[in-house]
C-alpha cells in the first residue's frame, strides 16, 4: 500500500472515529424494560397525538370526562402492572393498614404522598427518573395509543377487569386478566391508580402536551381506572375521579419512567 493510500485510509478512519454517533432508534411499541431495583417491568409507549376524553364513540359521557381535546404525548415507559406488594416492599414497609396478601397482589391503601415517598427512594437508586403518569399519558396508554375504544383493550369488561361482580370482594393478583395491545394489565379495575395531576372538574385545564398539570398545592388529585369495588361503567378507559390524600382500600399506583433508554 502506497504512502498516499495509507494516509487516505488513516484520515477516513480518524474521521469515522471523530464523527457523531448515529442516534439510537427508539424502542418498538410494547418493548419491555425491567427495573433492577424492584423487578417491575415497564412497557414502551411511543409518542403520538390523540383525542383525550370521552367522545361520541363512548357516549353517554359524564361532564367530568369532557370536553374532548387533542393532546400530543411524548414517548414514555409505563408499568406493565400496578405496583405490587413485592415491588413496594423492596423499598417501603407494608404498613398495617395495607392489606397484606401475596407479592403479586397490588399494594393498596396508597396515598398520593405515599406514592411520592416510594418514588423518592426509587429515583435515588439511579436507574432512571420515575413518576406518576399524567392523566393524558394514562389514558393514551390505556387506549392503546389513543384508539377510540371504551375499555383498556378489546373484549368485554369481565375479560379485562376485576370489578364488583367478579372480584370476590377483594383486589386480585396483577396480570390475571387479559392485557391490552401494548401488554398492559389491569388498567380497568382492580385498583384505582393515582396520576400526577391535580383534580379539575373538566378536561379544559389539562396541558396540550400531555405533561402532568400541577399548580401549587392541590385540594385533591386525580385517579384513573376504577377498582374491584366498582360496577363496569366506572372502569372505562375515560373514567376519572378525585380523592383526598387518604388511605383507601380501592387505591394503588402505576409508574412512568421518563426517556427512551
């Protein structure tokens, strides 16, 4: 090889080494990531635009599920299931008010402040930034990236959710009902799930970018998803309600992890 060719080859190699690395592709919809601290599995939900709230396809619509509005959501990781008692106990005690069952049962009687105490410890572990989902993120994931479906998946309520008619008066182990198309379980029924958002009587005040909406101290926060103590019409994809920061046997949580890595 001549000196000229060697010089050209060396220059090309140096340029390749110094050039910016090509960005990694975002995960595919439904891809999974396991948190090393708790063992919880998270599912990737690609970003997109959808219409938040109860539309004509889900009528009749209660006033607090209206008016519909277009929201742009960035991609995020969301818990495949509600946080379980086994996952919770890796970082937090199972206080006496909580119903002690198997490690695969969701942790219940979680206040909004309890959820943030758990999040503070989880975020200190150094495996990402975790938080509660916004209302928009929760509904977007439930409705399989915003499809016009009344439940969090295809099929009848009995196939997707634990509710008053089939739950035997108690919450049930997670992932024992069918998932939606993204692989998410129990977004209908079992336990209500906290969101990051302050409660508003309508959807007017929620941000158009799908991020959590908080304005100082909230009188109450928003819950999504329905519970084992509800009738089917209260476990729909657009169901929302408020609660104060009190321990309740119908309330748990599901987490979001920010970023695509």
